[in-house]
């Protein structure tokens, strides 16, 4: 069948060699209508039975008391899109629906988009459920709430032994006030590959917020995924003493968990493996903010020797702040049955309990270094527990375990913790600046700043400790800078008013020194002359407010910059 499309009414649009149609659904419509904007269908199910590759189904305002099964597939380059009509919010309501079914069910269909719906009031199961097989499915910008359960999940992706779901994107959804216990509010489980879960808001659910699972489907694990930019709070289990993580990797592999904000849950972020014979491995947890959770902020490892293990994972550049609100005797960081994992560049800021790290057993060949451990100012039973041995000082812990040789035991000087601003302070300058592991590979911080970066223009890539990287001068510093880079020095770099600049221009030409403030605004400029030998020039900065500045040298070769901190 040839298909036609129009943005209002019926028009023409060529999509990858085929013609497509816009269809419309409205509570005032009739399923015997042609589905045009003037004569819409009455049910979403009618569209889910009729639409073809490249078609878009616009759903108008109103309440739809139906549970929808998607029975059609798109094709490469020709998604079937089910979406809210622009400026409107259709509501899919499960009141009176069949218990045990899902609000939107996608089984073995490909190239489908679901976006812009409000889904509520189911009596059981999920708001959106993807099962068995499917490729290229996108679930975006939906609100799902009041799923009453039990197992009242928001979004579920479940692939069985002989099938797989690949290239699924779950983005921008708002899931709240759901009752998934003993399941999860948003989950990918089994044979699910190449998934993206990002920029979702999940809160007030009675178990885990986001979960990627391996081992529940025999022989199959969720793999090659990204969980990024989500916020999860008030995820607390209604059973078993309350051990729900905001974000949980349970036996999944090759998953990156980054730039998430997790707070006020039972636990923050956990990488575990509940099923014996499975291993959660090759996962990376980085640049996350984890704070005010009831129990540990970061926990990894199988929960028991008889369960699975966690190995070859990296936990780096996270900021943990005053978790363990319930002071149950564990630390901000907990290591269980885990081996060959790396924990580096993290800020771990203890709450009143004062216990930073606990490991009661099963901790084998894990490496911790380049972290900043902030003890509590309150009395505490112990600071560190390593394989059931307690250490009451950082020095004793270092000596007794051989861990954290390059780490700090100090206040990280965060900008404004009362306002939950965990960026590194510049006045005074945080000790976490440029204090991370030099071997840290390129990545993005919580704000999207690339790290490691050339912090002061000397062609040495450094990384800060914690989820945030102190911003570099917002002016370009050329890669592969020439001789000027090696011969450009500013002493001291932390000053109350005067610095001495030493420079040499390779071609004896005229140069320019430009001073920028932290916003990138130019606040000073001086001409300099080149010469065969190193030149010196004093700059008086006593008239400048306290803060971070960057001094940029532009000469015949590539420009370079140095950071200066002015204090009063």
C-alpha cells in the first residue's frame, strides 16, 4: 500500500523511498473513520493495528481507557511514531483494565517510537512493556505514575533466551508514585543489548529506581548500555529491611553509569550480582552525584559467597556526600564479593557516623587510589574497615592495606554543600584540583566538561578528583603548542596581587598577554616583545576581585594559557 503524509490533514512526504501517512486519534473519533485530522479514530489500538513504516500517529487530548498492544513494525529509516499531538497531553488510563496486562505492550516489533503520553492507574504490570524481540525502539518523554502493582513497574524491557532487544532508547521519561516491589521502576533484563537510559526522572517508588539485570533469564545478561543523566530519589524498598538502590547493575556487563544524581534512596548506586555463576564485569561508574541516601552511597560486589561476583569494573570521579543517614554501621563505600576492580578519583565525604569504607569479606585484588576521603568531625567508631580489620586513622589504613597511596585525607572544599553545589571551590582552591590519577582516560564530568584537560596550558593533561572538573579557560588552547608552552611560566599561581610572568617567543615576534576571568570575559591585556632569551614581566593584580583567572600568551606559535588564583 502506498502511504501519504501531511502535517495538518493529508499531504505528501517521501520517506526513504516510500510514502507515509499521518493518522489521528481523538476521544471524539470513530474507528470506522479514515483516521484523518478531521475524521480521527477513537482508539489508539486502531492505530496500533493499522499504521505502517514511516507513519506517525498523533493522539489528541483526552483520556483513553484502553490497554494497547503494538501489532505493527516500522523499517530502517521508517519508524512508526505514536506521539502526542503538539501542545496536547493524551492520558492512557488503566482504570477498569484487565489485571496482569500492560498499558502499552510491544512484542517482537521493530522501529517503534512512543512519546509524549501520560500513563496511569494500572492494576498490575508495567506502563510500557517491551518483550521477546525487537530492534530500534524509542520511549521518550512520557509520564508514568500510580502503577499500583504488585510489580507495578514504569518501563520494562525483557528479552527471553532465544530472542533479543537491541538498540532501545529510554529517555526523558518521568516515573513516579509506582509500586514495583519486588521489581523495579525502570528495568532492562536478559538479552538486551546496546541500550540507552538517559535523562529520566524517577522518584517515590517502593523499590529500585533503574536496574540492568543479568542471570534472571538463563544464560543471558543485559550488555553494552549507558545509564546517563538520570535523577533518582525516594526509591526505597517496602520489604526486606529496605535495600533498594537508586541505580542498580545486577549482573549486567559493559554498562556505563555516568552523570546521574541519586539521593534519598535506601542506597545510592550499586553494582552487584545476585545470581550464582554470573559476573557483573567491565562496567564503569563515573561522574555521579550520590548524597543523603539512607545506607551506603556506593556499593559493589555479590552479597554473599554463594551469589555472583563483580570484577574488572571502574568506579571513578564520583562525589559521595553524607550518605549513611541511618548510621547502620556500614561506610559511604561498601565492597562485598568483588575482585580486580578500580576505585579512583572519588570524593567520599562522611556524615556524622564517620565511617568511610567497609569491607567485611570477599574483597580480593581491588585497588583504591587518588581518592579524597573526608572524615566526619563527629566522634566515630572507625574510619575504615578492610576485610574485617578496622583502622581508626587514614595513616593506619594506608599502612595496613597498601591502598590509597596517592589519596587525600582532607576536606575537599566543595563550593556550597547546603545548596547541593558539589563543584570544587576556588577560594580557597580545592585540594582536589589536578590531584587525580594521571592515567585517567578522557571522559566528561557531571557538567559535560571534558576531562582530563590541560589545566594550566603546559601540555600536561590532569584530572580533578570528584564528579566536577574545574573549568578550563573558556578560550581555545591549541593542541601541540610550540616552544612558547615550555617557556611560559607564572609565579606564583596563587597570589594576593602580584605575579611574575616568564616567557620566550620562539620567533622573536611581538606577543600579547590577555587575562580572562572565570566567565571568559577579558579583563586585562598587555603587549610583550620577543627576544632570544627568556623575558620577565610583572603583572599587578591587586585591583582584581578574588577568583580564578587565566592568562593567555599569544605569539607567533600556538597560544597557551596558565591559571591564576587571586585571593584577598
